[in-house]
């Protein structure tokens, strides 16, 4: 097995698939080739690797190993060993900082082993049934509400519908003591309520408050899901013209990035980078956006870093009305991503207009139209950028002093959709 593993590992490092007969020769020099035997060995090695991975996960689990040890002592009827291990696991569980849904599940599992051991020993004193009931309810409520949040988040993006069994009963119970004091229940209860009633903006601050309280007691992976849930809630409200949620979204991004929650394997997603700078620009936080632009540039994926940085540097320069610098930044990178390419082209369009480079703008609009024709599967984006090109052409054709035409164009822009540059176009029409 060791020889086979080493041989396959070396082949993987070289990036060359191993040949079966040469593999056999490494394992059994001089022996006649046996394809069936080699297949059996590879299959067995694969099973060993799976067991290895499972054991690594067991070692990494903060709760599971102790539960399995207690189970082993209970099944072997070793009460003294069980009692020692149980008290140790109790202390370890309380000392570790996490208080997420799996903490209550682990607490329940620990108490269940204790109950089973005590009842099997025929103890007549009071058993731990109340503790079992409480921990089971905490875990049940937290996990049901978490699942409900996942379902509502998916439902908001895809054309589907999910129902939460016992929804009203769960919400009524989660709103009562002692459940409101448990972070695992409270954060998902308020998140679910905010997502369930997006029109009730007063439901968002309690969710944000509970999320901030969970920073020290939830694992990073789960916090990431919660932060993204909160950010998406803000974006949905921003899309309904609730501009107050721009500040909320930026604060969630800021806290999430500074705490490392929105950074994975030392990398910051270019989408997060783009979104943060976009929101900061809408809030006119230009100095903060510039610091962020440079501070987090090294965390971008190397193959995307130059294009992502240049695009956002151009956005920042445009917001500061340095249109020439914006064009310089746009020319420094090759935007292979279709959407980033269109964002860059739109920024270039606006810079040409602001600089009164109308000949260049006319040529650029033709290039954009040709690009959209070549990429017809862009769906929403094709409509949006097609509208931007169309209304920019109408803007260029507008004669000075023609109030009727100006008003007609303004009304057309206001009623058009999708149109992400609606604000800029209206500003130019009103001139």
C-alpha cells in the first residue's frame, strides 16, 4: 500500500497519469502482470484514504470524539471510566467558546449518553431528563430556523417556494425566554423574521445586533453565511431604493472583512472587492474607498488582481471627476470576465461623454453594440447594457434647448428597465 501510494503521489505531482503495467512493476518487480490484483489494490488503497479523511475530520471535530469515547465506555459497561470521561467532556464543552446550533446538539448528545449510562445502571436518583429536554429544544429551534433562513435566501434568488414545518409554533417559541437568550436561536430567529417580512425595515436592526453578538461564539464558516445573508438583505432593500441600507451593507462588509470572515484561504473575492468599492462610492466615501482599494489589492486572486484593481481604480477616479485618469486605468488591463468587460466599457462611455469626446464616444458605442451582438446569452445584462447604449445615443442626438424632446427622453429613461445607469443618464438629460 505504501509503495502504491508513493507511486501514485509522485505521478500526481508530475501531472502524468500512471501506466498500469509500470505501476505493477514497481510493486512486484519480475512478477507477471495481474490486472485484477492491481485493481483490487487500488480499490483497497482508496478505502484506506477515505478512512484517513474521515479520521482527520473526527480529530478536527470539537465534540464528536468525546461522544464516541463515552459511547464505547457505556457499551463495555465501564462506569468508572465513563464517569471520568463524562466529567472531562463536560468541562471541555463549557470551556470552548462556541455556542452555535451544533454546541446544543453536542450538549444534548453528551447528556443522552449520561442518561443511558445512568438508567442502564438502575440508578434510582433523579435523572438528567430536564437538561436533555432543554438542550434538545435549543438545538431543534436553532437548526430549524437556520434551515428556514437558507430556504428563504434560496427562494429570493430562484423561482421556487419552500415551507417551514411548524413555522408559527417555532417562531412563537423562539420569541420566548429562555430561547431569546441563546445566540444559536436568537440570530436565526431575527434573521428569519427579517427575511420573511422584507418590507418591515425595523426587523433588520435586531438581526444585525444579534449577528454582532455572535462574532465570538460562532465558527467562521457559519458567520460567513450569516454575513452574506445580512448583506443580501441590505442589497434587496437598496434595489427597492432604500438608500439607508447602503450604510448597513458597507458596515457588514467592513466588519466581515476586518474579522477575516469574508476572506477565504487568505483571498478576498473580486466580487466582494467590487461590491465594497461600489457601495463606498455611492456613499461618497472616496477616501475610505481609496484606502480599501490599495489595502486589499494583494488579497485578490493573482490572475484577476490587475484587472480588478484597474477597474475599481477607474471607478474611483471617475467618482472624483478625474476622467482622464479613469481612462488610463481602464486601458491597463484585459477584462476577460464578460460582466467586468461591460462595466469597464460603460465607465469608458461615461468618461468620453464627460470629456466631450463625442467622436470617440460614437465609435465606442458601435463597439459596445457589436460586443452585445456577439454575446447574446447575457440575458438581463444584455438588456441592461443595450438600454445604456440606446439611451446614450438618444442623449447625444438631443438638441440644446429642445425642452419637449428632453422631457420625453427623461420620461423614457425613468420608465425603462433594467437600466443601472438611470441616475447618470437622468443627470445628463436634466443637464
